[in-house]
């Protein structure tokens, strides 16, 4: 009998656990208890507490339930702690900010918040549970780990459109994100040259609408100003900033930030920054009771750039008003956030840091879309940070995949599951075509080689198969099962591209990624044809091999044309997809099969190996991993977005593969003074150097010309005694 009772208890416990697992809430709740079987959704609900509860929560709930609301029906109690409607549940409501309590049973429903935002989140959770004409009998106690959670639109490049921002704000409300920081680098009224001026009427009206929609979704719209590029530490500039904040306040903005990132010179002085920030905090933020704490992004915003000897962070930590939030990107510009890292900066700035996480931002790898899982950040950092915002791509809809996962992570770190969250995000963004989008996303995750050395996993499931197959093929024996698995994967790639290109459930997303879908289709086709080449070579089918060889070459040409047709920008132009696993795999199969065919048939068919006729060497740390943009008659260095600290004796050298006649070079370091500290040289052998005369054109660019003799090396060196801080806006060499 005891065994039978134990079996029954375990069986029902298992059933409750299974039901809990079937209940999916975004973000993952902290505590959820299943109280019984699902119950049928009532025909009508009677709303109790409407007059006292958060009006935004009331409006959202009434819009959602529509004509199901009645003077009769299942009671639905709504309100904040202390309200009469939820008085009986006040002890169940979490004490933490934005916490909420939800209960659903046949006697009634309770949606109660510790504060107004908590009530709003209770409604959001209820809406997620309300599906398929049934409701689960559950009890949920929930609150977020991180106080401020959301997004900073702080990337370089084309800012989001107004419509994209409106969609984003609604998406944040749906996923319990409470912060949107408006700081697009290319908005001239946010930064130089027009930060001192008010927005034109049309732009101001759009910002007012964004603030309205943000408020409706319980999102703090934070307007940021970036004055450091040309600020003068004078009363007139201080007054201009205060007037600009008043202008934004009149538009409805109640949260503000000041950015001093990616600048040098006068604007980067810590004592001046602190003086201005404290004045703004004392005379604007604190005197307005409805304004949230001021946020600052410092000039030294990551550990790699921090210089303790400069005293910059010490000044921020000891002299900046304690209420001002200080942003931080981690150990580097692009890095994972660790407990050790946030404790280090907490000691420096004397407060928890406000994390600016540079993912999935792609303004330094603009030829990629970053759709991989969100991982690598510590699950034990909640107590050491005050906020966590993600910097997204300029592709707003595509960024939602990572933003969804960031919402899940920042709400409940200990329960965060990267794979589960990523798959749920895909279904939320592309529910009807989730499988095809999954195939595309898992092969578009990594960034490729980049100056920040930040990489992500890509093509994880097929990677061991690809590695095992290529090793076996090169050794003369491979597993047929691996061949079939690769064949199926390339078929899935081609199918996914076709399905998504005609998809209309998320038109904004498809419009953003269409160039990459075309490239993805070519990749799938090339992979399938390369595998047919392999089999044709093995069977000795010369005619079929040559057909497929020519087809792969044609596909390669189409890919090349796409690279130069879409996404043309001065930084990383083009469209790259599957670069970590699938592209090298196709090239490897093609190369090996062609070499074998050539040996057997006494032919010399050319290969498609990637080739760069130029090599970069440097001892300037920030430039060591800088990608090159190579064209038929010129080589560009990929421009950098942040300040380059060029040490004395630091050099940058380009070595061509042969001697070339070089009509000249062009540099733009965005410095107003002369460049007497630097010298440009060319050489035939890398040992004997000729100095090149530099002249400045009307746009401030430096042009170098020399005798019309072939050279192989081009070098620029800081020949002075001091470090120079410059922007690498442009550096290219033309050759013939």
C-alpha cells in the first residue's frame, strides 16, 4: 500500500511538473506553481479595481479582453499593493520594484503589482497564459533581477526609422523591458554639429510620439546627448545643454543621458565632465520630481581603455554625484560581462555599473547579420550592476532575436537557458516559418575576423560533421552518413532561403535580411553542387564534373556581384553568410575535388581559393586585427569608430604581393592640427625607405604622392615622442 501511495504521489507530482514545463512565460518567471489542471476560459470577466490600478495596465487589459468584460463573470482583481481590490493578497506580492503576484483559479484571478509597473507586468503575463481557450491554474511570484533593462540605440550607421522605433517600443513592453536609450550616433541633433539646437518641428513631433508609445508600454524613453566632440567648457555651452534638456522635457521626455564616448581632447577631461554633470543633476534632474536618475557614458568606458594613472575613473568615482548612473561595456569595447569585471569597475566608480552591452551591434562588421544565441555573460552579476542595455544592429527587426533573449536574461539570470530562450525568440518573431528562420539564423551567428576579436558560435550542429567529413575526404575515406548529412543541410539552406524570401508574416524583417537570403540561397546551391562534383570525380564522370564545376564558378560570380550590389557602405561593404563553417566547407570540397580531377585528367582547372594581395602589419594594439577591404586596384583599411591611441614609434604597414605603381595614398585622421608627428614612407624591399610628402586637401584629407616607380611597402609611423589620439576615418592605397 505504501508503494502504491508513493507511486500515486510521484505520478501527480510528475504531472504538475509537466504542466509547469508546458507553461511558457517570457521572460522566465522566478517562481511559478501549478495548482491544478487547466480550466476552460470563462465567457466573461468582472474587473475589480479599475479606478485605483495603473491606468496603463487597465487600458491594456481592457483592450485585450474586449467584450469578454462584463458586470458579471469570473472576478478579476487588479491593482497595486495597498489597493482595495488586491488587499487580501498584499502579503503574496513581492517587495522588489516591478514585482507582481498572479493567481488563476476557478474562484477568481488576481493580478497585483508591488508598484504600477509590476501591475502592468502581471497583465502581460496573464495575456501570455491566455491561449487556446484555456487558462492554467497557477500562482506566480515574480520580479526582475536588474532594475533597468532594455536597449541603447547607440550604434554608428543608419539610425532606425521612426516606424521601426515604434515597433521596438511595443516589443519592449511585451517582453518586460523598461528602458530605451535614444542615442543614434548619426542624429546631428543628438551629437555634433547641432546638439545645441532644438529639434525641427517635424522631428520633435516624432520624438513626442515615441515618448507617448514608450509610456503606454511602461518603457522609460531616455534621451541622450553627445556633446564632447566640440564642447567648449563655457557657461554658454552649459546653458545650451540645459536648454536642450528643457526642450526635450517639453516633448515629454523624463529620462536623460550624457554621452562622452569615442572622443578625445578637451571634451575628454574628467574634471570638466563631472562639473557639467553635477550641475545638470543639481539644477535639472533633482529639481524635477518626475525625472529619473541621470545616466553618463564616460570616455573611459571599458577596462582595456582605462588608465588608472590618468585619474579619470577615480575622478568619476569620487566627485560625480552618487545618484548618477555610469555606463560600462566590460573588459573591452566588445566583451562578455563577468562578475570579476563588474566588481573591478564598481570599486573604481564607487557604485554599481550600468552595463552597455555591445551585442548584437554590427557597426564594425556591417557585412554580417548577427542572429546567434545570447550567451557568455555571468549569471551572478545582478547585485553588482544597476542596469543592462543591449546595443543592437541597424537592422531593427533582426535585432529583436537578441533583444528577446536579453529580456529573458536580465529578468531572471539564474534560470536563463540560452538555447531555450533563442528558440522561443525565433517562434515569437517568425511563428509560422520558425523552422526556416532557425536554419538561417544558426548559420548567421559569427562576426568573422574583426578588430575587436569578438566571436560567436556558428553552425554548431553541423560543425562536427563538416570537420569529420573533410578530414576523412582528404585522407581518402569518409563516412557516407556524413556526406548525406551535409547534403541534407545544404538542401535545408537553399529551401530556407526560398521560403523566407516569399514570407509575408514579418515583412519588415524579410526586407532587412533579403540581401543575406539571396547570398544564403547561393551558398546552399553551391554546397549541393560541390558535393555532386565530389561524387562525379569519384565515379570518373568527366562530363558531369565539368558541368558542376562551371556551375559552382557561376554561383561564385553571382555571390561576388551580390557583394558589390547590396549593403554598400564605407566600412565593411557587402553581404556575407555562413562564413565560419559552410563557406569554408564548400571551398574545401571544391578545391579537393578539383585538384583530384586535375591530377587524374592531366588538366589545370583553376581553383577558387580566396586570395588577398596585401598584408597588414602594425604595432598599434587597436589596429592589429583590423580587416582589409581589397579591391582590384586599391586597398582600404576598415575605418575605426572609436579613438585610436597611436603610441610613439607606432607604425602601420601594408605589404603588397608584388611591386606596383602606386598613384598615391589618402588618409583622414580627423585631426585639425598638422601631422608633423607622423611620416609616410614607401619601399621596394622593406629595408630602404623613401619619405612621401603629404598635402592636405579641402576636405582635410592627407594625400601622398611620389615618383612613378613601383613599390611593395607603404608605411605610416608616429615618429614623435608622444602618443597621438586620432580617428582612423580613411586610409587607402591605389595601385596599378
